[in-house]
């Protein structure tokens, strides 16, 4: 199992609340009806950043740059399955539909995404 992790920053003209609302309520409508199946998605989680003043306190303690507005976690069967499903046919069509819609709220030039494997340390 691999996880696609997308650490997203909002477009500059959006507030964090507007970003969260669009991502939660509007973005799912961009998905073709068979997107979950064609992309092989086993689990999808949206992690919404808490208010900026709380994260400012965290940055003051830990240091670091501007925080992300949200993180998407998408569980997939494996890297080969990802390559097969996300780069051709119905899967690629679904990816393109999502990317077209993400231009409405995600600043991909300031965001980060990667494939990784989860390893439980505690719990």
C-alpha cells in the first residue's frame, strides 16, 4: 500500500475558510462517477489546517515557513497500480478533471506532493 500525500496551499485571493469550503463541498463534484474505482482509491482523507493564529504559535515554537492550508491523503494498492491507473484511460481522465478543478483553489506552485509508504511508529 502506498499513500499519495498532497500538502496544499490556497490561491492567494482565497481565505483559508474559502479554500476549505471549496475543497470539501465543491471539489468532489469534479470527479467522474467512476473516479474512485478507476483510480484505485482505497481511502481518502482531507486534513484541514486549524486557524492561522494557532499555527503561528506552532511556528514560533518549532520555526519554519508558512503552513499548509490542508493535506490530502489518498491510499492506493501500490506504486505499479498507481502508474497503471493514473496515467492512462479512465484514470487519467479523472486526474485531468481533478486538476482542472484544483486550479480554482490550489496554488500548486507553492504546494508539495509525493508518493510514500506509511510506517506506524506509535499505535
